[in-house]
């Protein structure tokens, strides 16, 4: 097996297992991993226009997150208001129920992150992250994640 092929399949295997674990933990909360990501992004960076939200999502790169948002609006977790900076746009924000659920989603994510941290303790994580950022940066999902990291540093 070539190095690039093994890297690709290792990333895929880790992603699938991580998403499976996350989905199982989020299921009792009534949200999917993609919906959970929308809630977390709006909690951490909102209010946002639909376009701005889409630019920060890893789960929906290249596509409009409108179906995800529509579902969350129908569940009473996200609200659409006129953007105070530009009346032509809608600003998406969390409802009180959405804020409460986003905190529970954050707790689930922290549990998963703690599990991952335990698995990689004692291994060269910084170097691995550098390599993965280079690889991911060549794709829209990696660019979305880089925008989120940059926004958090501000």
C-alpha cells in the first residue's frame, strides 16, 4: 500500500469511527452530528448569515446549509431575524432552546475529544496536526476549519 493511500484510508477510518461515536452520543439529544455542528458554530460565532454559516461548516462544504437550518428552525432551535447590518440578509441565531441544546452538544463533543486525547497521549500530535492541516487546506472543508480557527483567535 502506498503511503498516500494508507493516509487516506486511515483518515477515513478515524472520521467514520469518530462520527459513529458522536452520532450515538447525540441521538438522545435529537440531533445529528451535522445539526450539532450548526448549533456549535452559531453558539461560537453567531449570529451569522446563511452564507457566513456555510463558510464555517465542515459538514456541508460547497453546499448551502439551508436544509440543515430549515430543520433546526422547525425544531425551534434556530431563529431567522433581519440582519441589523444589512436588511437584505437574514441573521441566524440560536433560540433559548438552541442555546441550551448547544451546551449539551458541547459536552458530548468534549467527551469525544477527551477520548481522542487519551488515545494520542505520548504521540507526536503537533507534527501530525501540521501534516493534516496542509492536506486539509487543499480542500473546502479544510478551508472552513481554518476560518473557524482564525475566528477563534480574534
